[in-house]
C-alpha cells in the first residue's frame, strides 16, 4: 500500500542539521503515526513521503524555507518565568522551553535567566536550519472515518482522546 491522502502512516525518523548535529529523533521502536494529507507534518516532508510504502528508507534535506523558515532577528522577549510550561528546576541559556500563549504553548530558546523573568528567543528552535530527515516507513493503512473527520491519526503513535 502506497502513501497517499487519507492513509495513516507510521514512521521512525532521525533529524540532523546541515552540520550533522542530531536535533531530534523518534523513540527507538516507537514509530510516530500521522494522517497523510491533513497538514500534520511539514508539507515538504509529506511530499517526500508520498508514494512510499512500508519498509522504505530514505533521507530528505529541507532548506529553512521548506522547514521552519529563516531566523528572524529581534524576536527576543522578556517573559515571566511562570509563563513557562512545566519549567525545569534550573533554567539555563540555550534550553528549549515552551511558553504559554493565547494560541497555546510555543517553543522558545532561553537567552538569559533572571529571578522572576527570563529572556527568550521566540524563533522556532529549528528556524534558519537546513534539516535532514532520515525516515523509515514502518506501516501504511487506510484511515478510519473518525480519523479523517478529526484530521489526525488515532491509536499507537497517534492521538489519544
Ligand atoms: Zn481524534
């Protein structure tokens, strides 16, 4: 079965930047499941997955404009520490944290830590980076009507309600 719209795809991945630094990876043996064609992944990554089937391995390199966009200067903001979602015991520069906003939590990078306030860079942590995804497709199946109505995958590696 090939990957196309309204298929639920589970896959394992490793993500590196252009210098080969590991940025992120799926947990070993725990593939991520998503519903294809519903904007659940970066569009360029979905495009690279289209037409693949279970067992396929490939890598795809995405320049910043096809990934998380360029690094925008001046996106530093001073926020109260209490606006950080599940703050770690000790905040340190360069840590990636999530800031609670009216639109929900967004990732940010810690620049400077004060007593009650913290300076954060609100660029996406991967902004300005060329990303290389190494992907292994684990399984492809038809989505259920519920999944298509919700716009996401259910079950292992997907959404739980
Ligand atoms: Zn759902």
